[in-house]
């Protein structure tokens, strides 16, 4: 088993709350213009950007250093962004909805195109469950407020089930995998590369992925204060992401190799995940904003967030 899923790491991630993760990082009163603090997760384009070091080279002439901090999921990353521990980061579709509802002062900066195959509802290889409809009354593990939260909602809806028809068990990816291996939960809703690892290492079987249900966009976000005070830096980040995406689309083998070395997963697992991803960063348009608004409306209707939201109000102007 790879280092990414060692028991000690599971215990560490399970013990740290989002607040503790944020507190473990520097917490200045205001964003420092000479330091860009980027939050990233176990996977994604920001991991490649970190590996290649090109952003540091672009920012060095401006006297700006880059500091990187890893998080187990989008909700934890955005909590750190909200309290001022990071300035910029990436998450899936749902974490920004929950963060905005909680009063986080953030802005959407850019997004990657849909990658619906990059998340799925999985069961053990010998599970008697054959379809999403079979999840009624079952225990389903997921990271609350993560991108897969919306996948579960839409998959249940398509199967004619209500959200309340399943028993949700909210766990971060490492703890969820442990529960899945023990058989403490009946199903797991998870994203790549954890998804690819579960399929390869455990023989996990998909009941449904996001195709026809969700877009599974990856979003880049910044704190409002940082974006307003450092618009030039934000533009440079987007430019570097665009350059990297162009390279990635033509070099899946190298993408897998670099990600594998960074995150400690077998290169064959990472290659599967990489090929289910998308690489073409863009600023948000009306269509994507409308999709995010629909997600926000659904979670409000389910009473999972306490108030209606206006997504367009927190989209970076690009200035």
C-alpha cells in the first residue's frame, strides 16, 4: 500500500479538523504581498504546477515567494482560505457553495472543463449492491461539502430515491477508505486519484460515475482580499495554469509520472486518473456560473446550506 494511505496518515487526517488544519499554517492579519500561499489537494493541476516550479520563476522578478500547503479535501482548503492561511487554491464544485454559505470571503477565479468520469459511487468488488437504487437504507461514505456530495444527490434523484433514503457517513478520503476496506460502510462516493486507487488496489466497482449527472468542474479560487490587492499575480497564476494545461493535454505519460512522484501513488493508477481529467483552464462564463447556481439552489432546497446564494456575486472580475 502506498504512503498516501498509510494508517498513521489516516489517523493524522482524522484527528485534524478543518480549523486545526488552518491553525497549523501561518495566519497573518492580512495577505502579504511578497508571499503567495497556495492550497492544493492530493491531485490536480496545482500539483503539477508545484512540481514544475514555473510559477516561482514567473514571480521571482516581482519579489514574490510561493508557499504550498496540502489539504485532504476542498472544504478544509477553503476553511484555511477563509481564515487567511492561504490565498489561492483549487476545489471541486460543491466546496465553494458550502464556503459561501458559511460566509467565506472568497472569489471564483477560473475553472477546468467537465470531468464527470473523475468521480464515482463505488462498492466493494463482492458487494451484493448492483445499482444506485440498491443504496436505499445503506451507509454511504463521503466528504461532506465536497464535489462528490452533489454527485450523490443527483445519482439518487435519477434512481428515484430521496437524499434521506441513504445514511450518509461524513469522512475525509483517508478515513473513508479505511471504513470502506473494513466494510463499515456499504458504498463510498469519491474522486480521483482516490477513486482510481480504490479500483486498482481494492477492486472497487462503480455503481455510477458523473456522466450524465454532474460536470465535476475543478475551480480555482482566491480570497477576495488577495484577488483585489494582487490582481496581477492572479493573472500570472492563470497564465501559468493555461501553459501547463496545454502541455498536459499532449503529455499524459509525463503528467502521470510527475503526479506519481508528488503524491506517492503508483504511476499506473495516476495515469488512469489523469486520463479522466481535463486540462483547459478558463475564466468563468455565464454557463458555468449558472451551473454553480443550480448546485447552490439544490443544497438550499435540501436544507444542507442555511440560505439562498448568488454565485455571480463572488466571481472575480479579472481585473
